[in-house]
C-alpha cells in the first residue's frame, strides 16, 4: 500500500479550520477560472483568425497567380497560364481548386449618386460555395461559356449607399479610351463582413472584362488557387512560384492583405499574455493553499516524523493532496470553459460590431489538441510551484511540531 497516498486521501476531504477551507476554495476557484479563461481565450482567438482568414481566402483564394510586372493598379494585365503549368498545378494533391478571374475599375451611377468600384470578373470555373453563404438577397450568377451575362452581384454596403435593391438596373462607366459604359441588372446582394472588400468589389462575368480590354477568350487577369490545408500555404506558394513560368508570379493571402494578417498575428500575443498571467495566478494560489495546509497539519507532521516517517515521505503526502486540489480545479475549469464555448458557438450570445471586427458575433473554434496542451501545462506548472512550499516540511522537527497549536 502507498501510505503517503492513503494519508493524503484521508486529509483531502477538507481542512480543519474555516480559514484554511476558504484558502483551499480560493485556490481551486483560481485554477478553475484560470483554465476556463485560457480555454475560452484560445478558442476565441483561433475562431476569430479562422473566420477572417476564411473570408479573405474564400473571396480571393489562398494564392493568386498574376503577371510579373510593375503594374500596381487594381486592373490586371492579361495573362495565359501554359497548359503544362496548369496541369502541374491541377494535379498537385494539396491544391483544391483553380479558377480564373480579372478585375477592372469602374464607376457605378444610380439614383443620382456615383460610387467607385472594382468589377471582378469570374468564369464558369468559379467556385460559388463561399458566396452562397454570404448572399442576403438574390442568387449567385449563372454563367455560361457561350454568351456574356449582363448581371452583377453588389455588396450590401454599396446597395445601401446607392439606394439599390434586387433587380435594379445600374450603369457602370469604365475609364478608358474611348469611354465605355455598360448596363447591368443586380442579380444578388452579398455581405462579406469585411468593409475593405464590401466597399470595393462588384462581381460580374469575366467575358465582360475580356471584351472591354479586347482580350482573347483564353486571356484572363489571373488565377486564384484554394488549398486543402491552410497550414501548407508557404510550401504550396513556393511550389506555385517555381512552376508557373518567368513571366508570372504568385502572391499568398498574407502578402496581398498584410495589414489584416499582421493584425491577426497580434492576437496570438494577447492569448500568450493571458496564458502566462493565468498560470502565475493559479500557481500562487496553490502555493498559498499548500502553505496553509502544512501549517494546519503541523501536529500531524510531527507525529509522523516521530513514528519514523522521513521528510520526503511527508512531502509526498502534501504533494498528493495538492495534486488532488489541482485536478479538482481543472475539472471545474474544463466544464466552465467548454460549456461557455459550446453556448457561444450554438446561440451566439456575445455579439460584435461587424464594421469594427468583421463579424457579427464572437467566433469559437475548439481545438482539442490545444485544450489537452493547456491542461497538461497547467498541471505541470502548478505541480512545480508546489515543490517550494513542500520543502517547509523538512524544517519542522517532531518535538516542536507536536507542541505546536
């Protein structure tokens, strides 16, 4: 029988005095709240980053292939991907989809107001799954390869600013020589939730841009690539860059939107600060609790030593007892943290200002591997902090301890 564990179980039911009971309760509460906050923080940060990243990638792909030149405008230079390069990218198991696109700046005129926009042309190879989830009115475009479609999708932001609604007719002017004008019907209204994109883009048929620019049918503005796993972005980006030819280049999503992705990277630092602070608080609480328990059990320590127990054996008793308190707090913390994450994910209790945070509610993404690491880290840190106060046992002599009241 493990005598230290047996004694620890006997004294773990509670402290003898009300003060020590309160200290133990505070220690357990500190660990529970600390772990719950850490789980919630990492779930929110992970969910927030994934939500923003998915919106950026869903709109413009994880990687864009465009002409390698000095063109810094919002209008693309015509490119054509060589068949062998296209097959090489298509056959890569980590590349999920490839689609052509083109952009052209224009001015929308409606109801006496004008608004500068960028017409993004897409073709029959465009993946509409992302946009279907962002539509607030109407439907996505039904494109065909035979004729140009004089319909567009506009954002909720643009529709509100120009007082437009579904099926309205709008004029779009394209500043070129000579000046071109096209009339479009609004087939749908979308809301991406990212103001930089909602203010700028209108979605239309790529054949409209090809005709405006006098391009051939195989000439496009570029190609958007979506990946099966975002974790392989850097590797696939290098692969694409090295295999598309000297006249083309590849840009990843973080390279196209550096301000947004730099902002997202700061969230990791916030989560790390919270992690450190919560671990320190939990550790200090456990040190205080164990010191109180040792002082409360001084008579018991003296009797055990008088019966022949070593200081190491007595220390193990209190370490076992401290471990029990830590595990108890961790169980409560997991219930609180995961419970809150489940409720927020299911019912969207906490809302956000979409213009400031790019979404209407606090997003949640639970990684059970991260939660496992948080639990293991909390247990290890708290146990290491218990070693110092447990050394007090070695300084307690049997005679003084038995007399201690």
